[in-house]
């Protein structure tokens, strides 16, 4: 047991050293990918995410009753990671229980209809494909929604005076800005990591694209085309990638919530959306856009054999236990 514990501590440090060495080995790839990712975030992601995150934060603060339903609806419409952030905020305010917050975070995290229709649908040349994936996500996510218990708040807060709307608006704008910065940073890092990984290990390029950043995985599926490509795009959107995992794990771990329900929901959603995507392409053939058809890498057997390595890395993302609270991270100093 001590050996396994020591190995679990050494392995992340060794991986960090290897990643740093790879970044230093390919500075041009790092620079070009970072610039491209920042441009994509500034032109499409932040304009679509920031207004929704601000409105979601205000809604969660002002809608005191049935807050779980509001978080679920906002998570569906706003996309990652609004649902997880809102569920963690409800738990910190003692408005829902720990188990309910974990399940609510898993149920309220999915790709937004703006991405599915405006980006993924455009990749495949059929906006209906994006609507199909969005509507298909709802019943799968409802399996994790704590319906009976999130309809009511845990403590009775009706007697507390309501915060002024201007205070809620200012806090919501600040929280949304910090959230967008965190999302952008995560996307840039994992995009760079994926590009460097593809440069070092070209046979594993499909695995990097499908698991690191879900928009890149969706584009890879469109470049493959056909039923297989549609299934890969659906699986990438359902799994959501390691970039989204880090965005979701940050607020959950700060609140002391487990990632297990979220990870289980990603596996279920990836399998379900892959099946739905393949069935839709079977009966409604689609022609991907020209920009997604340029020289796709082949999904090799080596890529599939590397899946156990990916699962092992996911197992290292465990929530820290028995972390002492400091005045800096006490609930009184957190944004409400």
C-alpha cells in the first residue's frame, strides 16, 4: 500500500516534467496552437458563454424555490461548466445536500444547443443533427437528476432578507468573467497538449483529439465521415473531453463534492450519443463541410490499446480528502 501511494504521488510529477520537456521541444507547435485556441475562444466561445453564465448566476441567486430545476435548465441551455458551478454554489449555500449536488452537477452538464447546432451541425452540413443530439441528451441526463429532493431547499431561507439586485448582478458578472477565463485557459492548455502529443505520437492522434478537447473530437469525427464518423462525433460530445473535466472538477472539488456521478454520466452519455448519431447518419446521410475533410488520421489499433492508459490517468483525478480549511477558502469568503 505505501508503494502504491508513493507511486500515485510520483507519477503526476513525472508526467508534468515530461509535458514541460515536450513543450520545450516543440515551441512552434505550442505557440501556433495557443494562438489558434485563443482566437477560437475569443471569436466564438466567450461571446456565447459569458452572457449565459451571467444570466445563469443571477437566476440561481434570485430563484430561491426549486433551485435544482433552474440549475438543470440553465445547464442544458448554457453548456459547460455552468451547471456544475451552479450546483456547487447551491451546496456551499446549504440549499441542497451533498449527494443531490453531485447528481445535479452530473445532470446539468452537456454541450449547449448553440455549439451543437451552430458548430457541430455546420461541420456535418445538417443543423438538424445538432438538434437531434441536444434532444437526445435530455433523457440520458434526467437519469441523474435528483428529482424528488432538489425541488426543495434544505434550510428554510424564506425569512432571510433578499440581496439587492445590483449586488447579485455585480457578483454574477464577476463570477461569469472568472468562469470564462478558467474555460479559456483549460481549452488552450489541452489543445496545446493534444497538438504536441500528435506531433510526438502520430498513431495516437485520434485518441488525443477524441478525449482531450471535445470540439476537436467532434471535428475529427466529421473528418472521418459516415456512420463511424458520426458515432465518433457523438461520443466526443458526450464524453466532453478532459478540458471540460478540469472545468467541472475545479468547483466540485472546492465544494468537497465527488466526481464519480459526473464521470458515470459522461460514459453513459458518450455511448448513448454515439448510438443516436450513427442511427441518424444511417437514415439521414450527411456530407461534412469541406474544411473538416482534410487528411484525417486513421483510427489505429494502437489508439484503441491506449485507452487503458487514459482510464488510469482519469483514476488519478480523485478528490482530496481531509483538506484543512483556511480563512481564504472558508464559505464566508466565497462568492455567493
